[in-house]
C-alpha cells in the first residue's frame, strides 16, 4: 500500500486502487495501461482503454507465470530472483509494445 493513507482513492468521481482491485488507474487521455495479468485472466474492462494501449504479458507468449502465481506475487512479494525475472518479462513486453506501436505510427 506504499505510503498511501487508504487502499483506494477517489479521482473525478471514480474509486481507484493501484493494483487493479477496483479500477486499474484513472483514465488518462492518450495514456498507456500496464497490466501484470494477461487480459483473458482479468475480465475487468480497463476504463478508457483503447486498442493498442495495453502493455501486458499477452505481448510475450512465452511468459512463464500463470494467473495463480501472479496473484500470489500480488499478495506475497516474490523472491529477488523472481522479481528480476518479472522485471525482464515486463521490459520485454514494453519493448514489444513500443516496436508494434512505432511501426503502426509510421504506416
């Protein structure tokens, strides 16, 4: 919960919780969403999300962690080695997103 005094916060009439229990983040015009779960694992619609604005493990087909392991990581911190591995996979997904979206903008 970091240093936040509350689990949720209100922003422009919506309730938000960093980590996605209610809404991932407030909608940001032109923003890109980052989701640690594959969208098919997480049925919630992201507020204001447009196609091509989500960085998630779905961009890395070989992502080795399933939904239960990711939920466990959300509740219990991973080991340092697992955290480095998650960072590597997240970085790979972000680079894939950037490459795909850079190519789309050049068309």
